[in-house]
């Protein structure tokens, strides 16, 4: 009998529960969106998906959840934070009736794993009925709609059904569903959030509100299993459909990977088995388009089992890989198709994972606790001696401690213990004052602490290519010191754990004042003062001078900055700074990503007011109100594009020419132009603004490099040799007529950490240039990469504030 549909909700069961009818008729999803009206301009499909279906729109999520669970006493629905565009994020927690209301108790028991792991293991042995949290993350990529739809069906099942499988899973687990991990992306049918960030690349940075919400959930529950629901991986006209991790090498050496592998392959194969057991219930509605015949499936791709490389878990930027540092058995699940069959595949995979953890939870959670025990006891039997340091010393500069303080706050937010010395101490001939921050490595999440603070390693010869970044060191890319205390060195300092970090800035003296060009917060303070109407000048050394006496507004801004700002005389040759209109060329989503987004966020964090303009807008309207034009990202933005990318590029060759002329006119009339990265440098050549030839290390190369920063406007505040970051590394030849502001270090060891083969041609070559006849700057480094490379942001402000040629 058909269910009646009323304005997007169903009478009775809102979401069809497959297990109740599987024996009677083939699996069939109903259309949940008939007659729906939306609160926003929500897209119905993505051009990047070969198949599309009537997925549940974000505007219907809350009513769907309420309707599906209204008769259940197992469910807790919460709004936990909002997205970058201000949309609610929903967390649904489900357990059997006896457990609801006792979540705090279960969380408290879980916390014992970090204090007395041996006792916790004994407790589990004696109380095998303890409920274990599992976290299921829906559609962190907005175009991968099937994840959230499968979550909705799972919620309805576990809220209402009473079959034996459902009851057993609820007896063994607390299920924590992050229903829509990326509301903005679901609404806009894009991969990224409203800030243009790929959230599944943000977990070492935690820069976005959505990522912070997920980290908070992970640290609150420390789930034993973490399932991240993605798509789409298919074998067209093949028999292995979809993908379930664990991953190929290289594996990050900061894991206790032996404990993970005790269970990970078996659990992945249990998911595969559940899918195959139900394959005849799939409808193959998109067979002709997708080439995926679910009935002919013989398996799922499990990377560690089925391939030698190409799908690695090396960087901790991905959601499941990050969760593994909190003890989770973390998996990315990639459904094959963007349709209701794809939803069914995902549903079955999750059910397979839950059934497996029900059967094996006692020994699985004991191994999870073993990871924490190894950290606390500083016992890492599968690591080389000395791999983990005894501690990290994090000294803070008295004048500008902001980078160190940001790092300490970040570590604490990620459940890493940070302490402060209660007395001064010496190490390696240097004395550190009382209050110096320390990360002592005999702690449960030592692996996460180390992967954030270590230098990284050169893995260029380990595999032919990497899936994504291969280096991310917070000290090197955020601009603070992390001094390793080796394992075999005596080190005994009286410490106290830090709970929070808060240090107000201080304005010392009567003025004028100097603001050192030392950090993101320093430049932001300068821009705030300029916007408030204060006279601010920039000296030859890059420092900033406030040519004014102290005032209440100034004191407030300095206090908020966290810097110590002191009186100083203003150099006679210092240049007056004025408010500037900064425009960045917007990549609307080429290849499912926004290549300019990280640089835009970097500029905003530096305190600049930034306007985005699409290539079509620049071609049509020009840059009349712009002082500084920034190009960061894909060179394709200034091309005529086709297919799914068509709307993000230009419409005709005539429009390409108009854009070229408008940008050239802007530069010829004294406008400042800044190109960031290899692709932007290539685009600058195409625009006729550069005669330097751009060389590239290829898109599979990335990492941390050593750079010789010369003494110049563009590199003020940087030392030679200092760090840089490359992603598709660039360098320049034919540089006659340019001032070279920085080169790669002229040494075999210029590549510090990451993956970059065949790099010798770049050694000692120019990486930052300034045209001597027009105000065009080329920066071959990724100065604003994914809101992560704080240490390099000042290359952007230096370029903006530098004197015209």
C-alpha cells in the first residue's frame, strides 16, 4: 500500500525502513521530497555528478528528523553549532531506552581510559555490556548527498525498529550521528563550505566552524568506530563497486598502526559482506548512466587489500585519519553512485560495520585503550627508539606571543595536554622563564601531539605520488618554536597543566608606538588602526609605526591583539599607509573546489577588507574601485570552460580578451597586482603581465621548503633561511627586469618535508619576484594555503604594503 504524502512529510514512518520488509519485497526507497518548499535557494543537483536523484534537501532535515523520531524514546536531537554560512548542524544520539539520559556517565567511563588505561581494560573485561560509542558523519562534501540520506534512514531504523539486529546493536552501542556535516555544501551543491574550504582537509587546522564542531564531538565521545560517508567511487562496467578503507601506504608513523590493523581489514570486509548479502535488493535505476550493475557486484575496493598505493592515510587532515588519533577505527566509505541505490549501499556498509563491532567490541575497545596506555607509559613498541621526543618546549616571545598562544589553544582544543613550567629551567644551554609552555609526551594522545608538532619527513622515495599533502608542521607553518627534548635526555621540570590561554596585549608608553611585523595578529592590529583613522607608517624593516598618542580605542585594539606595543620614534623615511580596497579573483568551484578561498581567508585574517570578483565580473566591470588585485589559484579561471566547470570561467574568446585588457589597464594605471602560487603565475603570463617563465614541480608535489628570503619590502619579517610551503611547486626563469626577493635555498636539503621528486632543477632558483617597471609581484609559494600557512600570510601583507616600482 502506498503511503500518502503531505507537503514533504509522510504519515506514519517518514523514512522507509528496509529491514522490516526485505523478506517480502525488493528494497525500494520512496521520494521524500515531493511537493517540498525550501527556505533557501537550494540546488537540485550537481553538474559534477553523472547521476542525480531527488535527495533530501537541507531545508527538510529538521522536520524529517522530528517526524522520523517522534514516537521514539531512544533519541536525542541537538543543534550543535552552525556552519560558516550560519546554518544549523544537527547531532542525533541514539541508544536503547535504559541508556538515554546516562550519556554523561558513559562519557565519564570513557575518560577513565586516559587516566587509568589498565584499570579501564580490566573494567571492560568484567563489564562487557558497556555501551561503546560509534560516530557516523554524513556528507562532509556537499555534492556527496547519499551520506546524509543514508544517515536519515539509519536514524529512523534505530529510533523505531525492534528486530533482533537493531536491538543487539543498540544493546552494544551509543550511535552518534552528525547528520549533515556540511550544510552549506548541501544547499549549494558544492564540495566545500560557505568559506570555500574543503572540510575534509581541515582537521589538522580546525579553522572552520564545521570542523570545530566535529572535533568537539570526537573529543567528547572518543568513538571506538568512526564512519565518514562519502561518494563516489565506481568501477564502470566492473564488479567491485565503491570503496571502504583502510588505506594504502604510506601510513603516518605517528599512529599505533598495529592496533588499528588488528581489526580494520576484518571490519571493512564485514561491511563488504553486508553489501553483497543484500545486492539483489538494489534497483539499478541508473545502470545505463552509471555503468554500475549492483546485482553483479563481487566485492568492494578495500585499498590496503586491493592496491599498492594511491589512497594513503598519511596526512591527518582527513576526518577518519584525524579520528584515529583519538583511538577510533576510522573509515572513509565511498558509495558508487549518486542515487537511491548509492544510499542503500552506504546503509548496508554502516550496518555491516555495526554488526562487526557488536560481535568484537570488547577486544576492539581494549586495543583502543592500549593506544592510550602506550602514550601514557611512553611505550611505543613498533616505533624506533627516539621517534617520539620526551617533550616539546614551546617558548613564547614576550613582545608577540600570539603564534605560540594560538598553538597552545589549538592543542588543548584537540584534547592534547599542555603544561606550563612552575619555575625557570635550562635546556641545551638556554634558560627558559617560569610559565614556558611544554607538551610532555607521556600522554594518551601522544601520536596526535607529535603529528602536529614534529618537523615531518621527506617521503619522496616511498611512493610514486600522494593523494594530498605530505607535510603540515604547525611550528614551521604557523611560526612558533617547538624544541624537541630527546627521549634519552634528562629533563625534570615542575609543571602544571594549562586549561586555557588568555593574555591581553599591553600598550606601553605615551607614543608614538612601534608594532613589529611578526605575526598575523600584528598586521591585523595595524589594519584595524588604519581603519579607525590612526596615522600608521611602515619602515624599511617592515615594522609599523603608530604616529599618535595613546587613546582608549588604541588601548582596546592593542589589548585584543595580545601584543606588547611600546613607544618608539618614527623613522623619517617611513611610508604612510592608507586603507586599501583589495579584490581577489574568485574561483567559483572549478573541479569541485575553490582555489582562491585559503588566500581570501588569509587576507581577511590579516585585517584587509576583501571583495571577491568572478572572471566574468572583471571582464564586464573592470577594476575601477580596486587598489590591489590578487590572483590565487587555477589558471583556468581566465579561460572559456566547458561541462560542469562552464559557469566558473569565461563565456567567449571576446570576454577573455576583455578581461585581459581590463586587468592590463588596471596595472598600467598604477594598480597593484599580486599572483600567489604556480597556477596564478602561469595565468599572469597569459594575461600579458609577466615575461618571467614559470617552472613547475607538478601537481603531485607538495611540502615544506627552505627559502632564502632576501632583504626587501616583500620579505620583511622573515629570516634567511626560513620556511615556505609549496603545492605544485613553482620557480622562475628569465627574470631579467625583476627584483628577486627570495629563492629556494641553494643546497641539496632545500626540500625539508613532504613529497617532491625530481626537484634538483628548483634548487637555488627564484621563488618571489617583483617587476621593476610595474607593480606586479609573483609569489611561487602557497602563502594562503587552506587557511593553514599562518607563517606565510605576511608575504601577502608585505606585497600589498610594498612600495610601487
